[in-house]
């Protein structure tokens, strides 16, 4: 049945997200919080995350600003960068964005050591991860909506 | 389980725990809200620290616990933590995605009761109630009798309006105190309202104060120090600080006594030579000071068997003491916590009165509740004749004149002692009417009082002859005595006073008989709770007192009587 197919598909999607390390335990926690009072809780949270993280990424890009001609902004404001990264890290931890979070930690470390190059490179990487995750989650939730209400959140094996 | 009371008491604590969550991250804010709701807590979210503070200030006891992120744009989380701790004294949990030891340490240093790492799990939030509970317990531990204190506090506030109210409180406090003593270990019962997060205070009950005074006297007033007293008292839960502050109050009290004695050209020796003057020191208890210190007065009020020694029983006209009874702190007795009025009342150095009592008929009167019962009855019946017996005793005391203000230290009852002139028989009777501690007496007294009340007016008090024979007993208007409405309460208060006095009498060193009139003064004051024109300048009917002398001495429960006397 379509529904079953959808469900199976969803389960597979979710499983792969976990397997590939994009999501961690926190995501399951969110699913467990979902109930009749908040049937779309997880999606709501993820949507909030998108909003917040987009804002932060813009801010990061500004701080790490690459000027139009491709030259980097110097000197880099590490403190500010670190502050924003701290926020970004916290935000990512809220939905369990594992890889994104790991990159954030790396950037913060580079900030601490004053490694501008490291910061920028890591940021690029992190942004890639972020975009990829977001895409997959958007697909996931689209399917969720299509599949209809699920009885229960199921843990990936 | 009985979880005590929050400001909005919940029988099913920790359900309904009121949590304030502060986080600039909207995603986490929402997650936490959901998690806390799942724990059956009442959640309020806030993304700005400043806003959170204003919320907290608006409703001082509107929240039980605060959870806050460390890194926030408008205010540092640690700063918020400090504010909350200082202003509201609520437990605060910090959270952060950063779990560095230094950060955690900083959190603890600033007073956080816990530090959670993001991502936060439900199970961590389920147990945050322990911090609230822990705080309560710690407050209660230092606070022997919080509830009575609180009720006393409440009473005090109300006492401004009517002295009668004070008597009430006394009764309540006694009960509460008793219960409190029993429940002392049951912290959950004493889960205090968050508003009570004002510091817990030690309530100096009659017994405790008595121990205190005993210790002080043992050490020697000159050499006394909180540590020594504490050691001698041997009360495990009492702290050095508690003793130190109580000692300070005691000293003030004694000095006031002394000052009063000096001021008042007391006829002869109100000052009991026996009383170790050193004890008295120079304490001046300014009425206002006393009033301000409800707890202080409470201390005073709470003295049980007091050692009068220090009291200078100077007859003092208490015009100055609107609120009459000053808890007699000098005596160690811890009278039952006096109700509000007492605290308000000027704390007259009861001690002096006490000592007098010993000699005087007061002793009789105060000592037993039984006696009181007797007295009132007899008194009432006659209403004409105040206790005759007292006469002898009273003779001992030179009365200063009609205008005695009896400063009844009995904190219990008297709110204001008017310095009006004659003590009507009724008044005296009323005093005696005070309900003894024992509820049994209460009824008797109440009725007695009422009857007395009916007729009292003023009875001229003749120095040396407290008998009011001459005076027709007039109903003691309740107003005068402040017994009016809450007669029963009054009674209880009075009886407390009685007991107290009794204790004082017996416990203290009655310096000389002379001060009897001062005792009367005291009683009178007590009786005139706030009724300025009671017209009882004289002390209450000594006759009443004398009637039971024997009983008094025999009776174990002096307190009861004491209180009775003080019903103004």
C-alpha cells in the first residue's frame, strides 16, 4: 500500500540519516516528545532550527566575509566568530545535527587558536553539511506529511 | 505525600512546579517547554534575560525554579543567576552547549544549583524539583517555628488594627509551635511558601529562651558570649548566630528595662536589688525598635519560666508604650510566641514585673491556670470584689498611683497599655481571665471574661491595696481588654502570659515585694492592649490574683496564668 510504502521509505530515510551520522539521539528525543498535543512537533522544531541557523550562517558569512574580489577580510574577529559559533552549535544540538555540530566545534577551536584559515575552511565544510542535512530533512518531512499521521515514532535499528 | 506548601500549594509536588526558562535560542526554548510540560510542570518561557528578571520581580513568588542558558546576547547568564539568587532567592539551573570545566565551575561559583549540558534529556529535567525541595529543607532547618512565626507575623500586621488580634495569634502560635516541634523533622511538611524564602528565623520559644537565660546567668552576664551560651544550652539545632542575635536582643531588652526603671521615678524599689543588675545592663528597648522587630518581640514573648532577675521592676508608666506588652525578653522564658500584638507592643521589661510577681500576689495569679479559673469565676460572680487576697500582696507593692501603666511584658497580650488611671476590677479580672494555655480553661475564662467584661469600668487602684473592693466590678469591656471579639483568643494569649508570668515569678528572682505595683503595671499594660482609655490605671485586680495564690504556686503551668493576667 502506498501508506506502507511511504512508511517504509520514511523509516529507511531516517535510518540512513542516522547511519551516516547526520542525526543523533536528540532527534529521537524530539520524536518521543511528539504527542497528540503536538502532532507535528518534530517538524515544528526543525523549522525553527532552519530559521535560526540561516540567520546565524548569514552572520557567520559576514564575519568571515570574503570580499567580492575573493580576498578575505582581515583581521578576523575571532571573538565574534566564536560567539556566533557557540550559538550555532547550540542550535544544531537542538535537533541532533551531528555533523554540523562537529564542524562547529572545530571552528571554535580554530577561533581559539586564531587560525583564520582553519576557520574559513571549516566553515565552508560546515555549510555544506548544513545544506545537505536540511535538504534531506525537508524531503523527510514532506514524506511524513504524505504518509499521514504515524502511530508512534520508531527508533532506527 | 504531604509536600507542604508552595505559594500555590500543591498536594502532588513536584507536579505543577513553576519553572521559568530563559534562553535566547528559540529552538531550545520550545523543546524545553515541551519537555517540562511533559514532566507536569508549569512552564513560562522567556528569550530575554531582562524580561525574565522583570517577570520574576513582578511575581516574587510566582516561580519555583529558573533554568537559564549561560550565553545570552542581552545579559550574561551568570549575571542573571546572581540577580535571581539575590533578589528572589530561587534555585537556578544553568545550561549550555559548552561543558568546559571552567564554565561549569563558574556557574557553581555564581550560585547555580546545577549545570546542564545541551542537548538536555528529559530525565534530567524530571529531577529538577529536587533543587526546590532542597532549598526549602535548608530554610526550614534553621527555622524552628516558621509557621508560628509567620502566623505571628501575620498577627502582628493585623495587630495594628486591633489588639485582640494579637491574642489570637498567640493561641495559634502556640498550637503551631507545638506542632512544629513535633514536625520539626518532617521537612516535607514544612515546605515553605516561596515567599517565606525570606530567611528562616529561629523562634525563641519560652523553653528555649529560658534555657538561654539560664545559660547566660550561669556564665555570668559580663562574661557571656554566644558560643558559651550555645554550649551551655545544648540545643543541637541552634546555631551560634541564632544565639548571638538573640543575645543582642536580650541585652537591648535589659538595657531598656534599666532605662525605664531609671526614667520612671519608680517608688521604691522596683529595682530589685536581687536582680543582678548586670543582667539588666542598659538595655533600652525602644518601643519602636521592638515593634519593628517582630521576631525580637517574639523572642521576648517567648519566654517561659523566666528568670526575672534582671528585670527591673520599675513601675513604669507606660504611656509611652502604646502597645503595652513587651515581651519580656529578659527573662529567659520563652513565652509562647506572642502574637502580633505583643511584638508590636513595647516590650516592657517584664522581668521586673516578674520578680515582683514573685513576691506579690502576682505570683499567685500567674502561676496556675487553675487559679485563673478560679479567680475569674469567683471574680465574676462577685464582680464587686476584686480578689481580696491580693490585698496583702499588693500591699507589698507600692503603687504609684492610679496611673499605672502596666507594662506587661507578657508579650502575649498586651498591645498597649494605657496609662490610664484606675484599673477596673473588670480589667483585672479580665487579665485574669486570660485563657490559660489549657484549652480546658479557655472556656471558663472566656465566659469569665465576658462576665467581667460586662461590668468593668475602672477601679481605682489603691496603692497597697489592690483589692478593688471599692470598685464595683464593672464589666470589662472587651475593648478595653481587647478581648472583645476574640475572647477565646485573648484568653489564650492571656493565659500564655499568665504562664509566662508565672514562670517569671517563680523562675526569676523576685527582688522585693515592692515592685508589685509594677507588676501590676505590667499586667495592666498587658491588659490594655491598645485600649488607651481603658481606665485601668491600676493594675488589674490583685484580688483576682491573690485568690489563687496557692494554686499558683502549685500549678505547674505558670504560663497559663501569666497570660491571663495580661489580658487587658
